[in-house]
């Protein structure tokens, strides 16, 4: 356990869910998004620093999803990409806001050599759900699907920040869909690791699967998402 005295204010998740005007809540979300993009630019590493993460994805993540049509060569087909410092687990619950300031807490998952824009996708998917009143766990994965399809009010916000992140790191446009896919496939296995740890301590223990970890199957099943996802380029709607 730890006691933190440096972060003053309200957890962002509570701030976004509280009654009040949308504009200041959106402004707080965008400040964090800008910080994530800046951190990516400032910690940009050479493609070789992604070797360990590429190996983990190739050996541990992709085999778990081939039954859903995931190509086992998805990682190998990626062009050289810069690494970034990845905060990891950057949901609105791990941010504290105080007027125009914010603090990210719980840094135990942070590491260098992370994939670009993963933090951005993870954070915005969570924060925008709370901003739009989709805070219930049931249905949050469906909210995310619609968000990335361009069907939510906040979809243009997501797309604009993805473009900012891509431009800041000069990422190849064709690599963004595969990068996002690998993000959700990796996140989608987190509960498996938690379950193994829990059952090692208490046999038979069960773990919950939070909304972000339920996105992967929807992502792979939707023809507008998956490795070919390109809605972020123009922000056009995926609605019929």
C-alpha cells in the first residue's frame, strides 16, 4: 500500500462523471492527451528499442488471437517504428485533476521501449466514455467500438488526437491500424495474467474483465476496425 500526498484534487474519473458543463471536462481530457503526445516526442527512441516488445507480442499475444483471424505475422509486417516511454494503465482513475493541473499516479507499469500511441488510445477510450455518460461497465466495450467507428459525439476528438500523435512521431499512416490492433490484443490478455497471479495465491480465484480488456474481440470482428482501421485519417462516420 502507498499513501500519496503530492497529488491534490479529484480523480479524473469522478470529475468527468460529476454534474457540470462539458467544456471544462473536455478541456481536462485534452490537456492529458497533449501531455501524452509530448511525452512520446520527448522519449522517442530508435526502432531497436522496440525489439523486446515486438518479441513479446509475437510470442505471447498473437498466438492467443489467431482463432479470430489475427495474422501471426502482424508484428513482423510493421515497418520500423520509434519507441516511447509508455505509462501503461493510464485510465481516468489514475489521474487527479485540480483546476487546470493534473497528476498521473500509480507508475508501476511505466517502462521505456513501449509502442507509440498506445497510451493515447487507452486513455481517450476510457476518459471519453465517462465524458459522454457511458460509465457503466456493461456496454463500455460497445461504446469504444462506436467511438472508433466515428459514431460517437467524441469520435472527432479521438481522431484529432490520433492524428496529432501520428504527426508528432512521423508514424506511417498504414501502420496505425496494426498498432491500434496490437494495443487492444495486448490489453485483452491482461486479465489472464491477473488470473494466473491470483490463482497462485488462492486456487480457484476468479478475476473480472474490465471494459478495456473486452474490446479486442469486437475490434477484430468489426469490418471497420481491425488492422485496416483508418477512420482516424478523415474522421468520417462509420454509420450507414
